[in-house]
C-alpha cells in the first residue's frame, strides 16, 4: 500500500471515471432523482454553444449559468464532475465545496468532495479529505464511498486490521449489484495477505455479475491508482477504452439498463468518441421503445451531453 506520498498521473481522472463508474451521474454530473428529471435552466445566451463532445463548451455554458445563479446546487455538482473529468482536481474541489454550502445535508456531495481532494492534494486521504468523508457518514452512515476512503486512511496510517474490518462492513452493506464490491474484495485479500491477517470466512461471497448503475461508488483502490500512475498515457487510454468496450458488450447482452446506456454515452464522450455516443443513444432508444418515461430521461441526458 502506498504511504500517501502521491497518487498523481496525468490521466488518473479518466482512469478513475471509467474504472469506478463514478457514481450514478450523467451529463457531466447531472443527477436524475426519483420522481423526475432535473434538467436545469437553459444556459445563458452569452455562453458558447456546446457541440457533441465539446466539453469545454459545456463547461463554459455551465460556468455562465452558475454566475447568474450561484445557488444552483446541481450546477455546482455538474461543474465539479466536469473539472474532475478534465483532471482539474483543485477546481473540482472548489466546485464541490460550493455545492456543499448550498446543500450541507447531502452526503453524496461531501463524499464526492472528499474523493476529489484525494486527487487534488495527492497525499492519500489527508485531513481535509477525511473531514469531508466524515461529514458524509455523519449524514448517511451507509455512504459507501466515504466509508471506503476512511478505511483507506486507516490502512495508510498502519491500522490494517481496522481498515479490513471497515472494508468488510462496506461489502456486507453493499447492494447485490454493487460494481465496486469486487475491487474491495480484491483489496482485502491483498492487504490481509501482506499483513498476515486472517480473514477466512469473513469476506462476503461474490454475487452474480453486477450492473454499473449505483450511487456513491468508491473510486479506484490505492493499488489501482498506483498501477495507473505507472502506465503511459497510451496504456491508460487503452485500459479505459477496454472497460468502455466491456460495458458496451454487456449492454448488448442486457440492453434494459437505462443508466448503463447513459453511462456509455458519457464515457464515449470522455474518450472523444462522439459517434460512439450517438450510436449508444440510438441503441438505448431501441431498447426502451414504448417506454416514454425512460426515453424522456435518455433524451434529456443526450441533450445535456450534446449527443445527437
């Protein structure tokens, strides 16, 4: 395990985005809540229009929107993810901090802020990140991302048994389809083997193959971040594209996954594949033909992303 001395790499943000699924958010962070879609206000006319895949244009439009309405919580959330995906982690942290000011009881914002600070400060889970994660679990004791990173902090500080206990607790509370479970399971096995800690019979059994849609998904494990940091940008891109290809293949076999298709559109754009994002939208619409509600959400996400 790293000593907290640095997780930096030029493309770590992209790697993390694809590896972890990065929370159930779409349209550069736009959350779709139960009972409706928050489409947000139209961008300011002064902001440049965004073309498909034009992340800079979308960010400019969002910044203009927030300048006019600085109390827009979802706007700050979107801006945080936008910056994060461009590896602008310090800016992402500032955006998430503004979001927590507007919605101080939103655990997911605090855990997102904490994760962003891990990348921004490159000091492992430092005091600032731990404070954000701590606020998240105060609000929602089941927040998986915050619990995961607080356990990472314990491990980095030498409390390996405490970290393993906490990771096992996260697994026990995880949904059957939690996409982060296997990474945590692997991490527990590695740390327990390295530190000679007996975990026999304690690690929850792996469930059936999982869906990528989930809220509050932890980011990559420290080992995975270190592995990515040692890769060249070309290798990181190849790894990310391989994960996106696997998501696309799964959706071909299991097409009735609305969040999965939205994720695929967003991931394709992050990788600069606007045509692939447009194709994903078309396949999503075909999969949900006749379901007006699902089609509306898919189309809203596509519009926000600038797909088609």
